[in-house]
C-alpha cells in the first residue's frame, strides 16, 4: 500500500489480495494527524490537510444545496466506493438520490450519487481532474463540479459516457454556475467563494 501525505510518499506492507475494507482498516490503525482527510484512489492512500478556504467553499455549496434538498441527501467526507481499481473516495460534497439506500456493509452506494463537488487541494488536485473524474463518469454521476480556489474557477462536467464526461463548462468565481439542468437543480452563487 502506498500512502501519499502532501508531497511525501511512504510505502507500507502490501499484498495482492488487498481490498478497500482492508486498506481502510489499516488506515484507521495509522496515526493520521487530526484535521487530515484520507481517500484511496487507485489503490493509493492520499492524505491532505483540511484548510479554512476549502471548508468555506464546501459549506457554501452545502448551504446552497439545502435550499432545494433535505439534509439527509447531502453528504461530505463520507466514504463511498466508486468503480475502478480500489477507489474509496470521500467526496467534499455528494448529493444522493431521494430514495438512496446503504449497502449490506452500511455504506452509501455510488449508484445513488447524483452530484459531486470537489474542492482542489494542491497535493491531490491531479486526482480530482484525473482518476476521480473518470470514476465519477463511470459511476454515471450526472454532474461533477471541480472548484479550484487557486485559480478562482469552477469546471462543471455533465453527461457521463463511459469514463468521460461529454460536456464541460467553466465559470470564474463570481459567476453563477447553472446547475438547474442537473439533479442539483440550483443556480450556484460563487461570489463568496474565497481564493487560496
């Protein structure tokens, strides 16, 4: 198993039969610093510190989604296993179908995720634009929003086909992201999104 913390990589014990459950159990036994988020992307563990800017954007998105959707449909930093090789993500914001249910292990199912928003971190941004985007498309997540506080831009991906999204729209901070044609169903105001 590979653990990536910021820009440092540590090798841990590995075997060929590892599963996401095994990897998360190992992660729970590790001395993960308080305030770090951990995800498994393609069999690699990534840890990144939660920053104030990151949290402010996540909270703003959640509050705006709450104007149209009940709290029970909106999740943040909750493990959801996605298609691909060992992909256990904890999306910054995930919105579930109204009739979503948990699997036999008590976890939310990727088949019930309709909208995802990820706020870029410097150390893990390549995952949001690469393997996570492909996994969200493969899971047929209808709308995937990448929010980048370093350049002050949002990129909305819609109409998944295979491991790709066929439509992309860009919005600078301050512009309204039109999500009315997606399950999110809102006009997302980005005027208060802070930059990093």
